[in-house]
C-alpha cells in the first residue's frame, strides 16, 4: 500500500493516513471509500459497474510520490 492514503468511517471524519503504523492503529470500521458505509458522495450520478472491477488497476497506476495539493480533497485545497 502506498501512503498517504485516505480512510473513511461511518461515524468519524475522513483521515489522511501517512504510514502503515498509523493505518494499523485505526482498527476496525475504516474503509477505502465512503461508499463502503453507504455514504453517497455524488447524488444523481450513474454508478459505473466497471469501477469496482478496475479499481485495483487504477490504484496501481498512482504515482509513487504525490504532491501535497493532490492528496487533499478538493474542498480543502487552497484556491489560487
């Protein structure tokens, strides 16, 4: 697994995890996507059935190092 990585809970705010130790410390109840908890993030969007099938491929294509601005959710990025 490459870090940093976002983890989502049904009851806690999303967290940006920087290391395997931090990831292990989260415990149960955290997932790779808010959708795993039934949280709808794009109301009205048509689900793509191929997304789940290709998720591993898409994840492996991520760059090894990501700029800080790329790992923040869009709502947390500074506007220029």
